[in-house]
């Protein structure tokens, strides 16, 4: 089998095609619903169509909440908020938030780590801090691939981010 790589499709082009499909299927998708699907698809049309299909299986009126629950992904702002809590030194609050996300959205540990990685880019911290955060996420991702306990790995990442935040604030 040959592996074909395709350049990511622009969000506006994904949305245009999704609107075409939604119209044909009689779906009512909110503007924010389209944004959620295109965010999660990351330029992959196949993933976008699958996301729309999973959301449509849940409801004909598609909102961001329906999308994120259907594809078992957390909202980016919720993940970012958990990271910010950790950096502010609130270990318990960040851990609790990530636990809730795992339970609410049924996320696997690997998915939580991936979403945390994606959210690091949006944080208002120095590049050096982002590099340190990504390094810790990479370590946890590796350990998870080797069969480590996801809860322990996520808590270790949150603990490291809490220490990073404390060190940032002490400078």
C-alpha cells in the first residue's frame, strides 16, 4: 500500500464543503459548530466529514457541545484553562479540571496529552516555558505509549507545569 500525504485544507474551504454536506443531509449546524469541526479536523477533510457525521448521529441541530462530545474531544478553552491553572500554582484545580474533561468527554490519556500539547501554543508565556512544557508532554506521551498509567502521567505533567509556573512567577 502506498501512503499519500496531502497538504492541509484551509479552514474556510473545509467549512464550505461541510456546509454543502450539511445542506444535502438536512442538518442545522451553527457557525460555532462549523468552527469546532474545522478546529478538530486540522485541515483534514476526511476527519471533518467524519466529525460532522458523528455529530449528526447525535442530533440534527449541531452545536460545538454536540461536536466535542460526539468526537470525544475537549473544548480548547477548557484545556487551556486547566494549563493556566497549573501555571498559576493551582495543582488541585488543574488536575480536577483535566479529570472532569476525561470523564465528561471520555478522553483517553493520549488524547488529553495531545490536546494539552495543542493548547500550549495558545498560552501567554515565554517560548522557553513553552519548550519546557512540550518537553514534559513528550515524556508523558512516550511513557503512555510504553503502557504507563495515564492518570499518573497526566498528574505528573500538571505537577511539572505547576513547578514551572512557580519558577516563572519567582523570577
